[in-house]
């Protein structure tokens, strides 16, 4: 017995002495934070239902329909459910496993085997009932790190689903504003047609009175088909925009509108004056990227834990007998219990390569997070600049439209008094219509920029809204760890891995 113990100890010492050291993973580079970007200022809060500030109940209804019927949104929810399933599986690995079995068989025993007579050559019934349990102790944090990685992926999937909802609501608002702009342009086109019909009637009356020639009449007649063609082009765009809006709300075969949207009736959205310091915490896409980076860090810790031994505890108890009549007899009782140790000795570099790959994934995830941060800050800055620039353009446009309208009124009065020609009137009219079209476009662009800014600021999303487990109510997960177990907290053991 003493010889066996000494031999086992010598074998273990030889294996441990020949072990390769666990490689050090690269230091984790810190993700970009708000201070590095110079973000400052008070928080610019956006309401979760920010589109209601526009004051259009029809728009509110369309967004509600889109958030329940859009197929693309259902796809993100399905991905979230899959991530939650992975989290549940990772959590289950930390718990003991219990299994039961029942086996019944009727067997002819060979006469040429190891079993002697009278069993050999006979047909017998055998049966067994057993209950087994096993538990792999997580001394080195492998399963805790796996759970941390799964939780990070689940949080990221939840945030991405929320980002899809914010984007979908924003797209519905943009499509609705586009329709409102087109309907306003159609109104301008109708006014242009009516104005040119009125001018044509005036020219005809003057020709009959001998005050104008056929040249003025032909000029007036040529402008009317052009105005009608512009109206037809706008109506075509309206049909396409309605189809796009219907697809967003999940009703492509139906007309989503019950009335025409009125651009002038929509209220402006509140606009902050500077980039908020808490921008990075209120954008779901940024939080999704950050959680994926944290999950990648947990996967690195899980890959490092693969170098350490696995310690399993297992036990079983049950009944087994030759002959079913004795299966429930007390003498058929059997049981067993014992630990098991498994450690990698020679993996031909597989574990090292896996660790390097996970470290590279972590760096890629951090780089992706930094890129998302930069894009978000740029997007908010762009939207703020657009809002301010459009406001200045609208001020100038209103002044230009007032001047153009005054010039048209003067040209029309001079023409009616016989002091000018029709060409002056038509030129002045063209300037007025151009300013009206530009005014409609700027009004729509202003609302679109305000809506884009609301989306760029996170669309009212908050990290507290994330549900990690369960569809509707958060369910606590046992042994949740936000950060993986660091390698420095684990007792170093030389493991024979190359």
C-alpha cells in the first residue's frame, strides 16, 4: 500500500513538474468614457414617448401598431429569447445535476462467456432502479465566468432589441413627417394651379378686350400643364410614402391613415443646447456594445479557467437484481460515491490558441464599443447643428417669402392696371411658389432633425429597463456576477498544457 502511494505521488510530481505555465492574457484596455470625449453639461432628458410631444394622435396610434406588428422587431425579440436560454443554461451548470434511471431487460446469456451455469445458457430477466447525482465544483471560476459572459450577451441582446424599438419609432415618425411634407407640397401645388387658372382667365379677358395679344395667352396656357404635372409627381410620391408607412406598421396591404397629416399642426420637439454628459448611458446601442465587451472579458476568464483541473463529485444509489421478483428486495441495494479529478495534460496548443482567440475577441468588442461611442457623439452633434442651421434658414426663408409675395402683389396690380406685362407676373409668381415649397421643406426638415436628435439622445431609453431573465418581469438569476473571476484571485497551479 505504501509503495502504491509513493508511486502515485511520484507520478503526480512528475506531471506537475513538466507542466507549462498558463500564459498571461493582454491587459484589458479601458473603454472610452464621457470624460475622454469632453462631454459636459446638464442631462438632456428625453421622454420614452417623445413623439407624443408632436401632438398628433394618429401618429401615436401608428407607432403603437408598429411596435407590436413589425416583423423585424419580432426577429430581435427571438434573438433575445435565444440569449436568455443560453443564460439559463449557463446558470444551470453551477447547480448539482440529479438523474434517475430504470432499466428492465430479458436476456439469453451465452454459454461461452464469463458467466457460469446455471445462468449461462438460460434466459433471465434483469432490472435496475437508480438515482444519481453529480456536481462539478467551480473552484476556478470557469462556470461563473461562463454565466457572466451569458448575462452580458443577454443584456446586450435586450439593449439591441430596445434600440430596434427606438429606431422603429423614429422611422415611423420620419415616414409620417415625409407624408405631411408631401401633403403640404400638394397643397402648394393646388394653390399654384388655382393661381395660374386665375391668371389664365385674366389674360383671356384682356385678350377679348384687345388689351393683350395671343402671345400672352399662349404663355399663360403653357404654365398650367406644368403645374398640373408637378401635382401628379407629388401624388405619386405620396402613394409611395403611404406604402412605406404601411410596411413599417406591419399592414402593407392596408391604408394606415385615417386622415391627412397636417404639417402645420405638428408641434416642435424640445431641443437641448449642448451635448449631455450622460449620453453614453442612455443610448441602447452603446450599452449593448459595452455589455458585449464585458461578456468578451468574461469569456477570456472562462478560457483561462480551462487550464485548471475539473473536480467532480458524484454519487448514486439504487436497486439491481437478476430476476424482477427480487428487484425491490433490500439485498438488491447498491450505492457509490466518489470524487473525480480531470486536468489537461497535453492539448497540442489548443487551449493557448483558444485563449488568444478570446483575447482578440475582447479587443474587437472594446474597439466596437469605442466606435459606437464616437458615432453616437458625432450623430448627436450633427443633429444639434442641423436643428440650429435649419432654424436660421427658416428665418431667412420667411423674410424671402414675404418679399416675394409683396413683389408678386405689386406685379399683379401693375399688370391689371396695364402698367406691366404678364411675364413679370409669372416670374413673380414663380418666386412665391418656390419660397412656399422651400418653407414646407424647411418646416419638415426642422421636425425631422428634432426627431433625429431625440433618437440620437437615446429615445428615452434607460438601462434600468433591461430585463435579463423572463419576458415581462425580471427574475433574479442565482450567483450572478457582473465581472468574471480574475485570474489573480485563483491559486496558481502548474498544469501540463502545451
